């Protein structure tokens, strides 16, 4: 199982989401802890302005950007496709 950490910026963005979406995000984060679920979540490495970072889909619109080091994942940002511009 992977350890999950949160940047303050992620927590701030998360708190601004609607209640139903927050619940969906929490469920996807639980799935992220097990690497066997990464294909289902569409986990992929980012390129361009965000090399070294990873992303996965919460739903069609909402993405989460994170960094991974060993067995630790730190969630950095959540939002629509504009999250890749940060």
C-alpha cells in the first residue's frame, strides 16, 4: 500500500469542491493507495511543463496532480484540465 500526503494547496482546493465531488475524490484516493487500481484511475506521467509529476482522473472533468517518491504519494492539486497549467 502507498502512503498518501497532501500539500496545503490541495487541501484548500479540495475544500472548495461540492460535497458529492469531495466524496468521489476520497473514494478515488483510497483506490490510489493500491497500485493495482492505477490503470482504472488512468494514472499517467505528465510531460511538458510538469515533468516528474503524475496525474489521475477522478471523473471526466476532475484531475489530480501528484508526485511520487518510493511508496509515498503527495497530492499537489485538484481541478479541471486547467490544473495542468499550474
